[in-house]
C-alpha cells in the first residue's frame, strides 16, 4: 500500500468513526420584539442528542424543541421525542 492509499484509508476510517460516534446538536434563537416594550422577546431552543451507532447501524436520539411567545411569555410549542 503506497502513501496515498494509506492516507485515503485513514481518512475513510476517520469519517466512519465520526459518523458512528454520539453527538449533541443544539441551537438557541432569540427574536427581538418589534411591538411595545412591555412584551418580552420570543425565544426558541432546539437540541438533539444522538447515541453512538451500533455495529448494524442503528442509533437512538432524543429531540427537544421549545418556542416561547413574546406576548404571553408561555411555551407555545414543545416537542420531546425518543
């Protein structure tokens, strides 16, 4: 195996290991109000946690999404799944 083939194989193994590994993906958003000052900002949160993949390619994930209203200051939308 020459050097180029060895580097190519190492790159493939690295990408494979990254694809199989667990990870946490998240985002938070804040939308500023354009209405009266007495209203709060609208916010959203979105998180997903992935477990490492098994040998036959299966994984488990947990997803959490929440959006808060700027007028009511209450949660408008929430999703939690497994």
